[in-house]
């Protein structure tokens, strides 16, 4: 019997069938989760994880062999048809999405596994359906080559991510979810208005055709500004970040990891595609400097607020709002930063969740003694922090080295100052947490609750991947 992923890829151009499979498989798994209901949601979801990871690996191997994979849906080429396209950037994002989603799914089994007799499984069903829906939407965003299809992917991603914020149904998490939804919908309206302007001006939304036809004229500039503003609202970039910390504060750790590591990366990815591929004629020095300033504000403001937080999860959440657009000068460094950031932030949120579960709280002032009782969780948090700070040999170091090299080579030394200062601020809060965690417990501290070793292994593996990315980049 032909395995399902191979069947999905059959009859399509060499390698391109995996592009269809990468979108179709999470959708099929989602439908099976819904059809199976509450009792089978976790089982179906867990079985879907390795298949999705294998498909992402197959796309990466196809890119290594062919350089680029393109599939024209229905056999119709643009502008009449739409295309799916994958290059090295797409392959990297597909793979890191599969890794983080798989890690989040395994980690979440303790919270959203098969319900026991007498328990309701509605929360478990909601989690697995949202995780698979977000996975499918992200893959569509990474493979889409048409700006309207990317709009559809963004909408699907929003409506899959919102339930992750309010899985517990509490009033404060529902409020945070509604705030996120409001920001996302405003962003979608701005993006769609820009897409309409581009279609009216050039008669196409295919990025390859727009790259040839689009000119640096007023309509194009207005469209680019509207679309970028909308995407930055979804990315939670400063000063449009206000929805992100409340969304993380009440969400379960696995959901926070998906939101921070993956969901915001979808809109960030489209910003890169828009400026560097769809509208390369607009990518002048002034536009890139403006995007860089927004990234610099995110790094400094987010890191400064992180230092002021009293709760561990909010500290990680404010840092998550920093530094996603500081990569405009070096696309390779930006890609490596996005991937290492995704792995490190997922590991941090999961580790923070286990520390809070063990102690019964996540107050930074009350972390004393956790280094002895939960050493693996603290190690994962520290290793993830090493990558975020940019210490060698981590992936964060390799990314920041590329960015610093680009800044120095182009004579833009001020970006190097911002990158170094951001690393110092991140190291400050990391040292603060580690000092508290390695200190003596307070006399009034309660006995730590047990945490399964297999669950601690998930963030540790993700943190090690973030570190080893730098080693892999150093290999010949």
C-alpha cells in the first residue's frame, strides 16, 4: 500500500508534490482530529507529527537537489493560475515549523492528552485542531507565491492561533484573545487594501510577475506601506506589540511556544518576501533604514521591559516582541536569526512552564532552589538564552555575526551598536534569572511538584538545536 504522503505527491512534477503534501497533510490530520472527536484528538495529533516532519525534510532535500521547487496549481501558470514555490528560505521555515510544532505537541501531551474517564476533552480537541490548523496555514504562507493567497494564509493562521490564547476559558485570557484578534483583523484589512492597490495598478498579485512590472510610483509605495503596517501588527513588532505579552501571560506553555516561535514568523516571512521579491524596486536605502529603525526600537524597548518584569513568563514574552526586523541588511543573517530565535523561544517558554508547574508560580523573586530541583529545565532555559544573547557557538551568534559583518562592511556602524546593546540587555535579564534560580530557596517555599523527565527533554532538545545551529554553520 502506498504511504499517504507519497500518494499525495504522486503524479506531480519531480519534488513539487511535496509542496502540496506539506499543506495537505496538516489539513487532513485536522479533519481526522475533528472527525475522531475528543477521545481521539491527541492520538491522531501525535501520529500526525512525525509525518509532517518527514514531509518538511523531503522538501528540504528537494531544494538541495533542485535549488527551487515550483508547482502550478491545476496546471495553470500565473497570472491565470497560482503557484506554490519553495526555495532555501521556505525550506528552512518549513523545517523549523515542523520541529517546533512536533516538540510542542509532545510537550503538550501532559496537558492535552487523551482525557480520562469522566473528564471533558474539549480543551484537548481545541488544542490539537488549532495546532494543526496553524501548521497548515504557516506552510501555505511559506510556499505561497501570490499575495492574495498569502492573505488567505494569514487569515487561517489568525483563526487557528486565537483559540491557543484562551484555551482555559478564563476572562483575562478571553480578553487577551480578543485583543489579539482585533490587532490581527486591522492588520488584515491594511494588507488587503494594499493588495487591492497593487492589483489595480498591475493586474496581478503573483510575486514573480510583480517583481518585473511594479514601479516605484505613488500607488506602489502606498500599497507597500499599508501591507507592511498590517504585517507588522501581526508580527507584534514595536510599537504594535501590545497584544503579545497578555496573549502569552495566560496561554499554556505549549501554546505560548507556538505563538512566539511560529505564528509571528508567518507575517515576518511575508514582509521579507514583499520587500525583497515582490517589490524589489522599492528596496532603497531609505526604506531599509526605516524598517531597521523599527527593529532597533523593538530590540531596545522589548529588552528594557523584559528587565522590569516580576514573572518569568512575562519576561520571556516581552523579549519575544524584540528584534525580528533587525535583519534587513543581511538576508542570510535574518534567516538564521529567525530560525534560531524560533527554537530558542519555544525552549524558553516550555522551560518556564515547567518551572512554574514545579513551583506553583513563576515569580522571578521566588525561583530560589529551582536549579537543584529542576536542573534540566533551567539548563534548557540557559542554553536558549545563550542563543538569544548571541554567544558562541550558538545559532544566535552565527546570525548576529553575519548581521554585524554586513553593518561594518556597509559602513552602517549604528546597527552594530544596536545589535550589541540588544545582546547586553538580553544577557542582563538572563543573568538575573539564573542568579535567582541558583540561589537558596526561601524558607516559606513549598515543596516542588514532580515533572516528568520526558517532558523536560523537549525544551532541552530544542535549546540544543538552537546552539548546535552555530556549530553546523561553521562546518565546511
